């Protein structure tokens, strides 16, 4: 058994060394969102806590929680044991049967969720949860169209990718019809060019009302928003925005769907990000942090309006692995761990430390245009000029155009810190169990790589 701190090896079978793993992966595995035929960044052997090791024994601080899903870190012993216990008892049972672990998870989510959110459909991930949420809203309202924002990501299935606003949806063909786009409350770069308090988009209702009149509000089934935008810029809405959107949805009988696949279950320091603004959506979708990604799982949790319809009509949705017992067992234990280990409190404490550290760096490095986030859900936006806010790399940058951001990510990797960037924003989303020392370790490396990037643009920073 390899203990934490010991070098990790690829396998006890010596024929599976680093080179063979990377070669076989390149030849036989199709990797997400990637051109194939190129070697993976590394071969990974194991993980524990907030760290993971490659097959050559080098360790990395996972400041991404992988895909912002391993909220409780790698190999949490209680989570591992819960899965093992469940597989011994019942590895699988079809979704048409009542099973204790599914029922218990649904009940616990209803206790955690605010307002009338009380009934959940369990899926295999966030995209499927969003697909079903939109479909349900269309059934209940009898309306065909859905409003979604430009800087959004809702999943890679046909419907979810049609809802998605980032450039990946360009490769989805014409997509599913009926999606209406609207702008984001991007306070650092307001769509109107005005200050946030005067921007109709950032206020919510004025912009929404205008688009609704063009589209006819009686044709809109749902408005779907990432409560805090994740991949596409870590955009935190200004106070009052979500309340305003909620009021507009109520005015026209439109479902408000909050996509909390990334933000939900503790990432922002609350069970749900919308708790920060005191609203309750008609439907909330979740995945990732719901069970720390140990087994594929997503959820669509609905309030009374949808619940009443479901009790009188057939639900036209389903999956073979809906509510898989192993996934439900991991989620049930994950939520209990969060309660027992006071995870939300740690998020607030360590999030404040991360925020303070980033703002201290921003005082030294002009390249840091904006620092924003909540809890342990942070983004740093990089610019060439703070006055003009010219992005360090353009929106949708690829190849050589994206090199300045990718260089920072690569330099951090060499120093043992795993990061990711999208466009000109560096995403900082460590596990929710992260410690004070680990935050400081990350900030030291960020100081080095951001300082180097700043020097390439502006020359050496003053000490």
C-alpha cells in the first residue's frame, strides 16, 4: 500500500509504466474537447486529499478539484467506504423500484434545499439534469422556448450544448431550436458600457423585459442561468440581479432554472449559490459537488409548481442509470461529511484567505485586471492595460493567441500547482477541504507565475 508522501508508481505490473500508459491512452482513448493523436499532459497514478501524483512520483496541488467536482478531495475514506459498502449490498437496481439509498438521498436534499424545492430526479450528470429541467418546464407551461445567457456552459449533450453560449456550441450544428440568448451581468465589462448600477443588463429586469417583448413572453417556458457563471469567466451577479430575474419570471409565469452544477453544494460557502441572494428557483440542477464526482451523478430538484404537475401527469424522461445506487450512496455520504466536518465553514474561512492573497498580488501586478468570486469559486481576469481593460488574450482564443494564459498554467504545473484557464480568466477552484498551508502554497506559486507574466507585458514589478 502506498502511503501519502511516498512516490506513486503506475502499476505493480512493470509493463505498465508511464510511457505505455500515455501511448495506449493516445492510441485507444478519445479525450474530451481535444484533438486526438497527441500525448496527454501526464499519467496520473493516485490522489489523496487536495493532492495527486503522477506515475513518476511528482505531486501536484489540485487547485481545480479536477473538473470542479472533487469538492471533498481525492480518496476521502468515508466516501470510499460508502461506495464499497453499497456495492456489497446492492450494486444496481432499476429506477422503477424504491430503494432506500435513493429515497434517503432525496429526503436529505429536500431538507437542505430552501423553500419548496423537495423532489429530485437523479441523472448521470449535469447536462442530463439540465436537459430534463428544460423539458419539464416546457411540458408544464406548454411553451416552446428557453432563454439562456451568452457566457454559459450547460453541458455537452445536444440540448444542453444548444443552451450553452460559449464557442463550443458553434460546433453543434444548428442545435435544438427555441433557444433565445440574452446578455450576462458582467460587471467588469458591462454590455451597455455603463457603470453596473446604471447597466440595464446588470440590473436584470430591464434587459430581460426588452428581450421578452421581442420574443413574446407567452412563448418562453424557462430562463436558465448559472447562478455564478463557471467556466466562462467566474462571473458573480451583482446584488439584486437574481431577485430581479426571479420577479420577471414570476410576472410572466416562466420557470426559473438555476444551473448549480459547479456552484452548488458548498462551492461558494452556501449549500446553493442562490442562497446568497435569498431567492428560490423553480428548478435547481446540480452534479459535481453533489457527491464529489466519485460516481457519475446529477440531479434536477423541483419546487411545488413542477411537483403538482408531475403528480397529475407522466414524466417524459428517464435513464437506465437514473439514481444509480452507487452514485446515490456516494452523494448521501458526501452530504453527511459536509455536515459533520463543517465544510461550509472551511470554505468561508479559506475563501477569505484566498481572496485576501489574490488582492494583495493584484496590488503588485498590473496584469491582474479583476479578482472576483465567492467562497472557493474564484477567477482572476488578466489584461494588458488596466485603464482600457484590453484582455491578455481575446475571447475564444486558441493556439498562439491563447499562449500567454496557457504559459501561466504550464509554469504553475511545473511548480506543482494544477490550474486551468479559459479565455483571459484563470480559474481557482480548490477542494473544499483545503487547508491554510495549501492556500499559502498556491499563492506563492501564483506570485511567481503571475509576476513572470506581468514582467513579460510591463517589465519587472516593484517590490
